[in-house]
């Protein structure tokens, strides 16, 4: 039997190991829940009314630019879809997009993309992927610990 060749882009010497480094923590505060029934499940909308970021980024959530647009499925799992705009102490804007899911047993994970000005001090986030582990703090609050995927 002939050996199978490894494609050039998947050669072990070209594939970097995956690691995770703590990056920042985001606490979100939510307004009232609005749930609309759709053919796909319950469309959950709630405004993100406040919060803060700490760690490698220090910022405050901008309430006029943040919201949750998740889907509550019939199996009780919520497909999380959040858009968050934050502003740091120097006035720089940072956009965070969370996509993931939460279960009724408290398991809550998101994959996140972070966008910032290429001329600013947070340009280090550009092109990186972040994983977030959330710790629900009640129905109107959540804390997400983000890890940079290395």
C-alpha cells in the first residue's frame, strides 16, 4: 500500500501549535428583553445599556452602539449574536462582534472579532481571533473573559 502524501500547506513543520492568552474581560449590562416568534425560533433583541472592558483594553461600553440579536432555539440553546461598541479612555473606538451559543446549563462560548483604528494603540487586535467564555451574572448582566488565539 502506497503512503499518502501530506499536502504542502499541512506539513507538520508549517502548522503552528494553537494556544490561548488572556486578553481582556467585557462586562455587559442589558435592557429589557424583546422576544419575537419566528419560523426559526424566538428572535431575542435587547439593547446593551452599559458595561466596561478591562485587561489589555480599558474601555467603556457605548450604549447607543450596542445590542444583542440572538436566536432562542426550540431546544433551549441560544445562538448568540452581539454587536458591541466601546470607547477607551483616550477616545478610541473599538468594535466587538460576538457569535456563539449559550445553553441552559450555563455553558456560554463566543468567537469574537475585534476591530480598531489601524492608527490607534489597539491596532494589535486586527487580524486576530478571540474566544470568549461567559459567566452569566443574572438575566441583565454577563461577563465574558476573552482569550487571544495564538
